[in-house]
C-alpha cells in the first residue's frame, strides 16, 4: 500500500527533502544537484552530480533559506515551478471528491497531456514528502496541522491516464476531518488557482482567533496597539530608532506624526510577546518645526489657545524619548530656541542631528507628509 496525500497547487516548501526512491537497483547517474554514491538510478541530492538516487538523496546540500529561516531543499525550485504551472492552468484541471465515513476518495485529472504529466510529477514528489513527514505550506494552519498527523493517514494512490486517483482514510475521527478539509481546500485550488493559494485555511473545529482589544501600554490615550505574541519579527531589546519628522498639519490639531511616535513606543512596550527596551529619538524640522513650541510661543505664531501637541510631547519626554528640533529651521521660521518647550533640545541642524544619531547606531525612519 502506498501512503500518499495529493497536495496540488501548494507553495512554500520548508524542510530538506530527499528524492523519491526508485525500484531500480544498480549504478546510475543522479540528475539532482548533489553527489550521491549509492545504488539506484535517478536524482541525487548530495553535494554535486550523483551516481545514484538512494545515497544521493541523503546528502545535505546547502539549500536556500526559506520562510523564517527554514532551509529550502534542492528540489524546492523544481517543485515550486510545478505548483505555479498547475495554479496557472487550474482551469484545465478537473477534480471530484467523494467523502467516505473515514476519509475521501479523489480523482484529479486534465485533458491536456502536459498538465496531466505535471499532476503526476507533483504527486510523485508529494508522496515522498508525506511518507517522510517533510512538510510543505507550513504558513497555512490547515497544512501545518495535517503534517502533525501523517502517521495516522492511510492512502492508496493510482495513476490514471489523465492524472491521479487517491483514497485517503484514517481511524482517527479528528484526522478524518483534517483529510476532508484538505480535500476541499485542494478543490478550491483547482477552482480558483492563485486566488485561493494565497489564503490561510482554518483547522476544523479550531476556534478562530479572537480580536484583541487595542491597548496603550506606554503612552496613555495615544498610539493604540494590539499584542501579537506569535507573530514574526518581534520587537528586539536594544533597538535604537531615529524618527525624522517633517510633517506639518492644521495648527489647531495634534500633529499626526506624534501619534505615530506614540504607537512605536507602545509596540515595543506591549505589541510583542514580551516588552522590549528601545531607545527612540525624534528630530523635528521642515513643516514640523513649530510643533515643539511652548504654548505661549505657539499661540503667538498661530493664534491658537495653546499648543495641541504639548501634552503628548510631555508624555513622550517622560517615556525617555529624546526630542530635538532643527535650529536652522526654527530661526528661518521666525522662532528662537527660547520659544521651544523645555523638554525639547535645539540642535544645530536636523542634518547634524540625523548624521550624529545614525553614527551612534540609530535606524532611520522618516515621517514626511
């Protein structure tokens, strides 16, 4: 009995993979990118051009880094090309699914010989991935969960003239649901092509993620964030961020760039799995220059009752954000260093502030209009 799941039109291969085993024995040249040394004919996966399939597939080629640091196996590019071709030609593919009490029976075919051959090629390689639990499409929750239970899946595969026929069953009721959900997903790939392949697919019976309530872990009332403890690219301790603010706005309203700065603080304080320490510096110039004036100087410049930015600027200062204003811009706009709020420092220029902070290891993030 051959164990197999037909994963048609998927993408994002993740882990190293040997080649399928040939029934043929004896010496043979491998077509894969590796030095294989064992018996058999076919594709090697060692460190160069192999003599045979069996030992060649055990080689550890360098591979190419995949998502989140996983290493793509040497077959990845070829399999990816097959997936893309099947997705591109999904309208040339027909598929029927019959649900069984303990699984499914599927037939996937094409009237176009070249597409039928691609289906068979895809199945050959997916068979080996399933038998050895070399997962694919691990960003998709359904596929990731299914690969956790390959030892509980029984499958029979039969090539047809135009494609493949597969019976997939399990004695585990939960795994049966996974098999049936997977079959529906593959059918959606056949029906919709790339439009379906870019989606995540839910695990049967698994509760959908509850939308979390936005919070303000560091700056109260501004820059709301949602904690994402399981997301990629978590905030890192020791981050140094230079925010270059040139954005102006209506004088009677809060400068929108300050709301962004508050959000950045909140992200590092509570947007990830753990709070992360970050050093943040803000440089104001251009149209944003007068946003840091004290209330009296601001009122004189704009005719407003005070400075709508001053309270958030104070909160940022108390959160240890370093605040600088360009002295050249300040003077050019008719203000002076003594007009600036007490917790904002006047730099010789935005140029010197930006260059000095970058030299100190700060990552540059511009907030223009």
